[in-house]
C-alpha cells in the first residue's frame, strides 16, 4: 500500500511543478482529448484531490463494499451504457466550465496546497477504511486511490503529449507500473494473455475511455 501513497505523492508533485512552469499559451494548448485544453484537464482532475482529502479524513462509511477492487468498479463504468459513455460529454463540459471560471492559480491549487495535506492524511489513516466514491460506490480507500493514481498518470501523459514533453517523464517508475497493472486488470484476462503473447486476435484494448 505504501507504493500507492509514494506514487501519488510523486505524480501530484509532477502536476504541481509542471503547472507552475506554464504560461498562458501553455495553459490554453489543446490536448488530444477532443475539446479539452491543458487547463481544462487540470480543472477536471484537481477536484479529485479535494474530494480525496474529505474522504480520507472523514468517518468510515457505514455501508458494505459495493466493489472489492478498483478494476471491478472501472469495468462497470466502461461497459456499454456505463457512465464512462453516458456521462462523457457532461464530464468534459463541466471541466471546461470550471476551467473558464477559474484562474490558472485556482486550478493549480489542489496540487500545490491540497496534495501535501492529502498525502499526510493518507499516511496517517488506514487504507482499509471504506469511502464513498463519487456517490457511485463504496470502496476501500486503497482502491479509490489506485483509481486516482491511474487518472493522474493517464492525464499527465495527455498534457505531456500536448506540450511536446517527454513521456513518461516524472510519472515514470512505480506510478507508471501501478497504472499498467490496473489497466491490465480491466481486460479480459485470457484475451489479454493471448493477445499480449501473440497467440490470439481478440480485441482486448482499449479498456478505458
């Protein structure tokens, strides 16, 4: 579990340092996500840190787990008709709206101010405790943080691609490895092994929208 915490600290520091280096042109650079600028991506991901701090410091959710692993929940989100498809436009539009309503300092603040507080809270609290995940599920804090880490790596790579930065850059090492493990868990295991070993033709990727 310590790997996830250390990886999150590494990734959030990378977001903070990159954001601090951006000028107006950098913030407004379009990304490979249709309709998203760099600033929009920051505005989308930053609230996860604020929500994470409230979840980790709050009381243990007095409900049973709805999903035992992050992969189990993400598979549900990604299935046809799942929220990754039905809410995709809403998620984008909300991020763009928040981005336009906030300054660059505003969208950067979760990474410069909230992230250190969240890392400290994670280290002080049990990651086995149950948290409410976006009102859609009850997960252990550890599994919720695995999703936050994956999103931090994936979206950092979106931004790095837009700005012409090397990949994986500062999110390499354990953060990238942990992200690979979670994404691989989303695929059909037999199909993934067959495709990865060159023995099958089943379409197992992408696993995430």
